[in-house]
């Protein structure tokens, strides 16, 4: 008479199915029972028993992202983690901050551990397909065993290994297209409108400032317009002006015939430089791996090839990776294993864009900041693009050779031509090998010996052509550089674990030694024999030759004890004593420790029968970590070695201080983890408080001392905040699952102590660039003029502090002169109020789709790009792009505008660095959408295929910010630029096959 069957299995979710003559049942894992194992310092731990704070991302989630550097996949995926990506080049390097900013002058980068050993290489050298888990250790209980290097958190990367069972072959092949998708500022693109806007600024100066008549002001503005911009790309009747009644002459026609200095005729017409600069690029990524294992051994082998073009010519990246990982149970008491990884790459770069500065070698400077009136090519009288003797198109270098006079902005330069004629490339490889031996003296006592070696080297080439541009007279310049890094790490870990009744404990004592060596060799020569061979032997004049070597080592002795009572109460204690070569021998040793506890409330009798509570854990920890990221030899005086009248000279370079030692980061964490409603809702809520004591501070010194500053341990800095993480199974049916996830982090950054000499100002602090550092403020508080609006003449107003005889501020007034204005602190900070990410995934039978977002709310950035685009014409030149907002600027007929008047010779006063350009840093970034279909196994197995999935994905879908063109994702300190390598959208299709 029964109608249903109730099926139960240990570690699986209960399932009810209708009674039928034949029933096929698939059970789902109940994660809270199986208890996820996470990678922690020098081992693993069950998540429910872990007293620290960690976030993880597994291989399945990583497989849905198409990124070259795995760090880019983490944005918004883990609470407490901020990712910043300065540019969109194929080999771009992202940075990471974990729970705020722990240092002012020392490094803020986390320690990276790959398969148990410190890793100093480029993370893009690790094939994302080889990664099993990506874990972030965030509190002292999680990372204090790394001692002097763990103040900024620890990134744990574990690569895949073979699993027991029949060997499997996995193939993942994907191919896609990349398009330039950077959202640009809303600048004037029409040549005629640009001339009109520029003319307007000149006319306002002559008419409003100098009081000239309308006719005289118009004539002078027309003359100055062409004198400043140099190029006139419109043909107008003889004797007539380009601008008439503030508008382009209606008789003007686009394009103009000019006579060059060689007597030839050339045709001038403006080009959209972006059309030639950017292209649709291809990305090909092929990976295959074989894995398997039995009772005594396991192995994993993989090969990967990536060929990624940049959206700018000659910015390509090719990568080959290989990995072999195996272990073998030699004896019952002995297990050995090894992991070998090889990475080889070639990278091309399109000139000197990496600094993000506005310069003649930066192609993005031209495409984002050049006025829309300049030709890209040199054309003959018939409008045909000319070619040189090498068969290359002739590019306009703005040097007057086509009759266009000398371009006032970045003259004698054309980076679009240079990237074709010049060569900037890097060829490199890395070799990472590690091995281990596990010796079981008894079932309870175990010794693990680990050793690893990481070697990386690359050869850089920088060639500048002798044909065009500012270096044409050098007859070609060639620079070569060779760089090599060797890192060695040795570990010995002795552990003892036992259980007595309800008491379980394990103890570890260990030793670790890391040795890091770096070598560089560079040389530069000019006057080349040929531009076809990029080697020093093809040039004759040596202009530079350098080499150097560096060494850094850390040695530590450490131990850890963990206790567990009745699988309900957990405690951990760790201690490490480290020595670092970055400090004087008398100050190299430091002590670091942590203590943590956790309580599984769901195991208690008062919650045991509460069916909707599956897991409820309270945890707390406290400990201290160190930071030695200040570079080498800061503890001693350094001198330069220079040539002095034919002899060796040794001028003083930097002041050392033998008393400096680690910054110490005291880290407190308390939180709750939960799984509710049959694990349909899970998540965590944590509070953290991290205080950095004895900051490695650059203390100022009097000028008479011969140096400006020296390092000392003084100053305290605190980061505190809250993390929240939620995962919900909205629908969890047999054929249809819908999951949603959301995380949020707040960070409050406060400087709580400064050196006494930094407190002598009335504001009790000091300026650092455009930031003000003070006790009670953050390290990213802005220090700028305070904009007071505009006066009845459309001029910018700034506040000026009124001080008494003792220097105390007693009031304020306004001024139109930046030279009289005062800087103000506390007018905004770049640290957001909160940040995080969210996403959702749906599966229906074989179909799946997922989307991910990251966001930031609050904080401000200084939009310097917008300020530059709003600058008025100045007497020093012209030819820069103009933002469309200047068309809405104040005029006598538009006095309601909040934009100052656009008038010549007022660039400094109208657009001085003030809080006028502090812009909301909030953004929403649509990172990724992934969709796929997995064919039913009953179909694929007939062809000998265990699994077959077709998928498509889009990376960098789009983003939204306060102003079109503004990208707050570039930096932590609010410095954003539009002259970086732009972000590209990647549309990819692929297939995953398992045999």
C-alpha cells in the first residue's frame, strides 16, 4: 500500500521518490555532514573544526572563468578580499588586499603559498585549469604559522592531484574573441565642434578678460586658434575665418590640401586613431590532463597552451604550461611524492604604457587625450595614404613633414607607428619542483619533509627604430636585460595526534628555511648596423651596462597544538620564532603566535532537536603576525658607486637604521558560521580588528643631514570591519537547482599613532601627495583645495583659511586664486563604505547558467582625467581632448551653470586640484556570464565519453560608475587614469570532455 520510498544514506540528503517497478535514484551530498576539508597553514582542517577565518574557491567555480591571471577570478567572490587591476593587457598583474591596509610604507601584499611552499612568481604562470582550490587565510589563527611574512594575509593555492580509481582524461578547449570594451569619457569627437569649443575659450579671454570688442576678440581668437592647434583640417574660402559667430564657417569643408617643406602636396584630414589602434583579437586556450590512482599511488599530468592576442597590435601573450604530480606509498610507513611544473612564455608590449602616464610612447594617451583634428596618416594630394621604402604606411608624427606644422601635443611622436617599427618583448620561463617524504613512525607520530625549488628567468628586449620619431638621430637603440630568480624552501614537520575517550589533540613542531636570490644584467647600445636583428652585437656605441645581485632569507622554528573535545569544543595554539635577513643581525629574531577557539552549538542538547539548525559554530581568535616588506639593506647606510673624474666615487644614497625590525600586526577575529533549513541557507558573519604596531615608518630628517628620511619602527594603524557571506538554495529539486550567493565587507582604516615630528602642524599630521595622514584619519584621506562654487563672473572659487598670529584657524574666506587657497583634510577618502560581490547559478537537467558581479559602495576617487579634459586652453599649447561638459559651462547667458566658465589662460584657476573633482567611487561590475549544456551520460558513454559539456562565457560584460569613463576599479588610493591599457570584453566558446 506504500506510495513513496524514503531513501537515506550516510553523508547524503534524504530523498523521497514515488514507488514504481523500476526506480533510478541519485543522492546529493550533505556538505555539513561530510564536512568540507580546507587547506590551511602546513596542512588541512575540517571546516567545522577550524578556529580561524578562511575563504575558499574551488576548481568548479574557477573553471567557469576565462582569465589569464587567476587573481582576476577572485574579485567579489570572497568576503574581505579586494582586487584591483590597473590595466587590461593579456599579462596584466592584479593586486590583492585582505581586510584593509596594514602598512603605510612597507608592503601590503599577501604571502602566496603554492602546494605548501612560498611562491614569489607571477600568478599568471600558474595554469588556472591546474588549480584545485584557492584559499585566503585572513586571521591570526589561520596564518600566524607563517610568522614574519603573514601580516597581510596568506593566499593558499593547491594544485590538482590524482584520485583513486580508473584513470581519466580531461580535455578543455576554448576559443574566443576580444573586443576593446573600455567605457571612454564623453569627449568631443566632431572636429568642427572641437574647433568651436576651443575658439570659445579664446574668445571669452579676449572679450571678457581683456575687454576687446566683439570683432577684435573674434579675429584674435581665430588667429590664436590656428596658432595653438597648428593643424587646420577644414578648407575655407580665402579671406574668411574658420569660426564665424561662434560656429564653424558654414562654407567650410572637411579636408585640406597643403604644401609640405619638400614642395609636395599633401592632403590633411582627421582620423579616428582608435580605429587603427584597436582590433578584434583572438584568444585560444587548450588544456588536457590525465589523472588516476590506486591504493598505493596517484598521479596527475597536464599540458596547457594559451595564445592570447591583445586588443592593441603587438601586445600578444603566448604561454605553455606543463605539470606532473605523483605520489607513491613505498612502505606502510613511507610515502613519497613530487610535483614538477614548467612554464614558458613570450610577451609583447605596445610601448611605454605600463606606468599609465601621458607620454609620447603611450598609445592610450593618443587615443584618449588627442583632439579629433589630427591625421593619423600622411596622404598625397589624391587622399591616398603614402608608403615608405619598407612598404609601411606613412604615419603622421606631427613633425611638419606633411604641411601640418608641428603638432603641439606630443609632437614628433606616433605610438601607432612605433609599435610596428619598435620591439618591446619578454621571453621567459619558470621551473618549479618540489618533493616530500612522509614517514610514519607510528600511527600517531609522523614526520613530513618538504623541499622545493623555484627558478624563473626572462630576457627582455627593447628596440627603438632609427627611422621616425624623436630617436631617429640615434640610428637605432637596443636594450637587453636578463633576470633570474632562484628560491629554495625546506621544511621539516613532526606531528603527533591521539584521541583519548572524547579528547582529541594533535601537536606539530617544525622548522623552515627559505632562501631567495635575484640576479639582473642589462645593457644598452645605439647606432645599429641593422634593425632586423635585436641584439647588442648589431650596435656599436655602449650607453649603459649594469648588473646586480640580491639575497633574502627567512628561517623559522614553529609549533602548533590543536584540541578537540567531543567534536563540540575546539582550541588551537601556535607559536613561531622567525629571523629575517632584511634586518640587522641584532634585531632579526621575532616571536609570533596565535590562539583560537570554536564551539559547535548544534551539537549541544539544547539545539540537537532543532531540525532547522544543521550547523551553528561560534569562533574567536587572537594573535600576532609580522611584516618585513621594505626591501633589502634598510638597516645600513647605502652608497652609490659612480665615476668621478676618471676615478671611483661613492656618494651617499640612503640612511640606514640598525634598530628597525618587523611591523607587528595584532589580529582579533570573532564570528559565527551556520547552515540552516536542511542546509538550504548557509553563511557566516565575522568581525575583525587588525592593529599594526611599530610601523616601518619613513621618518623625516632635516635637510642639513644630507638625507630626507630614514626607516624607524614608530606608528600604529588599525583596520576593523565586518564580513558577511550568504549562500542560499532558492530551489533544490531533482531536476532544477537555483543558488544565490552574496557577500559584503566593511573596512574602517584609522591611523592611531604617528611619530612626534609628524604632529607639529595645526592639523596634527602631514601631507603625502594628495593625501593627509593624521591621527584619527585613514591613510587614504584626501588633502586638496576646497571648491566654493563660482562667482558672478563664472570664476572658480576656493576656500582660504584665515589664521590668527599664532597660526590658529579662526575663519575662512573665498578666493579665485589657487595660490591663495588652502588645502583641507577630511574632505573625502578613497576607502569605500563597503564592498563585495553576488551571483546566481541555475541548472535544469543538463543546462546550466551562472552570473557573477562585484560592487563597491561609498568612497571617492580624484577624477584627474576628467579634470584634464575640462581644462581651459592655455598659452603653453593645445591639441588635447575636451569633455562635452565644457559646452554647458557658465556664460553670461547661462549663469545657472555649476561649471566654471571655459576661458583661456585660466586652466590652473578653473581646474585646480580640489574636491570639485572628487567623485563617488561606487561601481557595479558585471564580471561574467557562463552558460553550458552537459549531454546525458547515457548518450555519451556509447561513444566512450564519460562527460561532454559545451559552454560559452563572456568576461568583463560591462560596469557602471558615477561618470561615464570613470573606472574606480584601478586602485585603492583613488588614483584613476584613462591612459592605461584598456579593458577588453572576452566572448568565448568551449568544450569539456572527460574520457
